[in-house]
C-alpha cells in the first residue's frame, strides 16, 4: 500500500517539475491573431474584394473556406514566393486568383440582388445564400448536378439561355 503512495508521490512531483518549464515556453502576450508562430503576421496587401481591414483570423477563415469548397491548396491561386516553399500572397501572377475575385463578386451579387428577395419564411439566413461550395462541392471546376431519373420527369436538366427563342416546327 505504501509503495502505491510513493509511486503516486514521485509521479506528482515529476509532473509539477516538468510543467513549470513547459509553461515558461508558452507564448505570452497578445493572441495569435496579432502574432503568428514566428512573430507578427505581415500586413495584408492587395485585397480587392475582401475588406482591407480584415483581421488575420477572418482572412484565414475565408481562405480555408475556399480551399475546402474547391478541394485545392493555397498554391492553386497564390504564386510561388522568392523563398522555397513560400507563397507570394500579394501577387496577381496566377489567373486563378483573378477568377476567384470574379467568383466572389458573383456570389455576393447573387446573394444580395436575388436571394435576398426569396421569401421562405422558415429558412435561416445562412440557408438563403450561395457559397463557393454550392457549385464546386470540393472540385476546382463546378460540378454539374444531374438529378436522378425519378426526379427528372423528362425535363431538361438546364435552364435555357434568356435570349433563346423556341425553334419553329
């Protein structure tokens, strides 16, 4: 019985002695939203669609939303940097970045101009908006939804263009 108490005492002492040096190594001061693991985050530049004063944490949420919705990594839109394995986030060298800006403007316009007019009483606001994932569903190119035959009712799966006139018979 005494051996059990001795082992518990030794374990407790070891835990206390190792916890203090570990605690001293923990970052102190401002949160990681101001400082990253290697110092302060650089000031964000070259924002065209997102707010210029967006916080680093909010910017990362948006960027992670893009990567998840499109099933890509950061280098899909961001060009390589001067140092190996670093990206030049401010660069506009890749056309995919310009496409992303266009798509952000498009989804914003759809949500504001069209979906804001949709009146579904029991729909939560987040259900009345489109996101990148609405169309992309984890792919870099939007995935065409094809309804199963039992839901198609012989109708075309796409909406005809606005200016298409019926062909005379």
